[in-house]
């Protein structure tokens, strides 16, 4: 139970980190997205767009951590290559617009012109957040004590 709990906790922690980053990016991108959708720009649009991106970040970040632990699970943080991690993050980021496209009612009307810009933003956001997460973990690794080195592995389980 302890290993499983640590793994889920690490995945959700990554999701929360991605959620915070996505909230910020979504709020910054809201004027452009509002103009493309043809809706008026207001504080409500900024908040709604930020919260939508935060929800995306939580799901995509948790999914990224799950994919990364499956693909690179036996490697330590230092052994991970930033470009490979960014590629996996881009795939996790692309999942959001693909899932939107699967639900026909979501892309009706004003949301249809947003598909390409949101897809591009999601891919770059996923790649950037994933590479940033791993680079931060690699820098933090140097500060860990010898007693915590086993937890510094990617999944916390590799031995």
C-alpha cells in the first residue's frame, strides 16, 4: 500500500503543478482566445479561461506522470533526457484538444475557431511544463540528503 500511495501522490502532485502553470497561461491567453471566439473580453472571461486551463493542467499533468512512470519508470531523474520528456508532455498536452474533438457538442458554434490555437497552446504548454518539471526535479536532487535518495527516483519505487 505504501508504494502505491507514493506513486499516486507523486502523480497528483505533478497534476497540481501543471494546474497552477496552466491557470497562469490560460489567464494570459484569454484576451486572444476571446477575440478568436468573438466574445467580449472581461474579468469573467479571464477567470473562466484560467479555470478551464487549470482543469486541463490537472488532468494532463497527472496523465503525463502516469505515462512517464510507465515509459521511463526504471530510470532515475538524472537519467531522463529533457527532449524525450518534452515529447511525452506534448503528447499529454495534445490529449485535451483530441478529447474535445471527440465530443461533438463541445466544438459547436463559437468554440470551433479555437480548436487550432488551443491545440497548439496545449502542445507547447505540455512540452514546457513536462521539461520544466523534470529539470526542477533534477536540480532539487542535488539538495536531497543521502537518506532520501531512494525517493528521488522517478516513481519513487525503482530500486
